[in-house]
C-alpha cells in the first residue's frame, strides 16, 4: 500500500525516514552506476547512519536545484496537463522498504516528474538516446515502482524557458533488475560489518645522503667519496626486502625514487671529474660500487613491489570469486540439478573489473560491486530455474509419471515458452500411447492372469479392447487397471440384466 508522509524535504524527520528506507536517489549507487557515491559507501551509510554533513558548497547546489525546480514546474505542469504536487511516499515491495521523494506527482498518481540541474552531458545523452543517462534512469524506475505511476516526465534545466525533456516508462527487465538489486543490497546490509577507513600510505625515503663533491687538479685534491660510499651502503643494507603492509610498499616505492636520484648524481659527478682529470680509477671504482649497489636495490625493490602488487590484486580477485562461488554452492544445496552453473569466466570478469584502479581501496570497492552484480545474476537465473522445476513437477503430478528426466538440461537451455512446448508435446505423446504410465513404470498382468482372477468368468483381448483397455507393447495389462476392468465388467453385466428385464416386460 502506498503511504504519503507529511515531512519537509531536508528536515530531521525526512532524514530519519530516509535512513529507514531505500530511496530513489540511492538507487543509482545501489546499482553501482552513481558518479557521486559508491555502493560500499552507501552500505556503510545505511548501516551506521553516518551521512556526510552538508557543507556550504553542497548547500549551494541544493538551493540551485530547488530554484530550478520551482522555475520549471509551471512548464512541466503544462506538458503533463495537470498540477504536479511535490511529496514523499513509501511502499513495501516484496519486503523491501522503498521511499521516493518526488519533485512532482499528479493527483491521480499516474505521472511523476523529476528535474535535474542543467548538465551538458545529460542533455547530449537525451538527444542521442531519447532517455536520461542510466544513473537517472534507476531513480526514475524506483519512483515508478514506489508510486505505481504509468510514466515519468524528466526535465533538465534551470528555468522554464531553457530546458530539455523526455518521457520515461518502466521496462520489465529494468523493473526486475532494480528489485533484484535492492534484495541483494538488503541481504548485504543485514550481514554488513563496518570496516575502518583505510589510510592512504605515503612512502618515506631513507635518510638523505651527504652532498657529494670532488675537486681535482691533476690529482684528487679533495673528495668525500669514501664517506659517501660507506653511508650509502649502510642505508642500503638497512632497507627491508620483506614487504607486508601498505606502509612497506609505499616506503619501497619512495626508496626506488631515492636510489634513482642517487644514480643520476653519480653520473653527474663522473662527468665532472672526467672534465677535470683523466686518471681517477680509484674514485670511479668507488662510484661504480655505489652505482651497482643502488642499481641492485632499484631492481630488487621494483620487482618486489610489482610482484606483490600483482599478488595482492590476485588474492582480492580470488577472495571475491570465493564469495560468489559460496553463493552458487548455497543455490546448489537448494536446487540440486536445477541449480545455476557458475560462469567459467567469472575470475576473469572479476579481474577485469579492477582494471585501472590504483589503490587497494579502489580495487576493493570495484570488486564488491562486481560481486553484488554476480550474485544478482545468479539469483535471477535461480528464479528462472525454480520456475522451470515447478513446471515439470506440476506436469508430472498431472500425468502421474515423470516424462522429463532431462529436465535440468532443458531448463538451462530453454526459455519458459520453449519448456511449455516440450511439456505439451511429451504429455500428448504419452497420452496417445494410452494415457497411462509405461509398462516399465508399473506391474503388468497377462491375459491369462486376468482370466484366472475373474474365474469362472473369462474375457479375450478383443473383449478388453471393447471395454477400453488396450494391451501394452509387451501384450500385458497394467496391474493398476485391474479394478477398472472389474468395474467395467460389472457395468456390462448389469446393463445386460436390465436389458433382459425390459425385454421380458
């Protein structure tokens, strides 16, 4: 049942109402397409009630939105042909508490109106596709679901003279998708445990080396090469190669940059010395020693960082795949042979979902969204297979025999209309063979056995055929049909007796 709430948008009562419901403005984030809020962050907000404070900049945007809404409302009402009333309403759908805050709704509830501030990308998208971008579509789909309205008017602009518009009507596949999405979100929310915010580690380079200088005049006049070499090697010896934490990796990356800078400084000093003095073998040996040590460090740490980063991402993808696999396993326990099959490319698809992410936090958010979508897809397929399983079970109950031992295979490869066709054809074929289970499915009686049971009476195959009992392919008759045969014989005898009495009269 649709409920209207007498609350002012932005008021404490309105905010409290939003926390207890799934709202239209949250639908894009729930579906993983919001450009402003991630699904994980929405889960965190709904679980903890910790919603960011509205700062001055955000309030300016809100105020502009309200002003644009007021400016365009008369034009929108002219397009709709009716007055549009702003309001907040809710409805429970399949146990989901859904809420919609509307810019406008007609008195009869048949049309909703949603306005967005002027946006070049939105305007271009509408011009090309005839509907708003997907993140706006999910909000409209949510509003239509809650209100039961037939269609939505979407406008984008800041005043009544300069705006674009389009109509949107719900699509069955989108209605199904948003319901499945909210159900999955509700399940994730019920089991959600807030995680502490992750710190973005900043690498720390090793201690700075002393300034390197060399002065020559036919011979080396002054140099701190030996001191510089000893200090460099001391620092390098203390650099850890066993990387575990985010801080370790950040430090290693900063050390790589530090070592590369030191290598560049060595090259500069070498060039300067060569310009002053041709014979500096001993000094160059020291510089070469330092250079080799720095080079090894860069190579080692660079390799360690790359390998470990790849391993961490792989571990994250594998963990995500395990979560999806556990969901499929649960469906398998419920549905058995009718359970959906996990996609063979799942691991690759999850891996592709984090392509381009630069931090573990960003990758985790992408993976969580991908896992949610994978579970939604699994639930959708499971619902389809449950329907197929029920169709086969109901048909088997009607005809008294299971004619679909290949039911799971059929269910996974055919849509509902095709399955109904298979069921009808097999039932008709079965009935054309006598409308009874096959001899293999039940005990049979020979003609002699039937005659022995009804002795001193007797009957022939032709007589049984006249009574409506055709022999099975092996020449026998169903044991289960014997009472019917007796009833038919009794009816025949009674009919004959009545005819005899009538003739005598």
